[in-house]
C-alpha cells in the first residue's frame, strides 16, 4: 500500500499562526439612528394633488434612517401606505 508523501500541518499549528491583528479587526460602527420627528409626511414624496394618509405601524420600521416603534402614527403617501399595509408593517385601515 502506497503512502502519501505530503505532510499536512495539524490544525493546532495553523491556529497558532493566526495573528492577533486579524482577530482584533472590528466592523465599522453603525451610525446612530435619528429619533422620530414630529408627524410629517415620511417615505417617498407625496404626488401633487394627493393628500397624505395616516397609518399606524404594526412592527418596528426604519424609514429614511429614522426608527419608528410599533404603534407610531405616520403620514405617508397613499401608494406608500398601500405598500406598508401589504407587507404587514402597517395595520389595515
């Protein structure tokens, strides 16, 4: 029976060769999100001639980098309100 002439390093040796620098790398910090502002129209721009629609969020949602908790009441465009309701983020009217 033939033997394999190549030699592999044991797993312990390769782990010992890792540098501390590679382990110490960290991901960049996530920018702090803004607090929810006064009720204003949020999300996509409101088309001309349409009135904003009030929605109540059913889940935590972030719009344009601003975090909104469940139960937050927002004014959004009618199209965006339809999308939020369809995706389950806003309670049905």
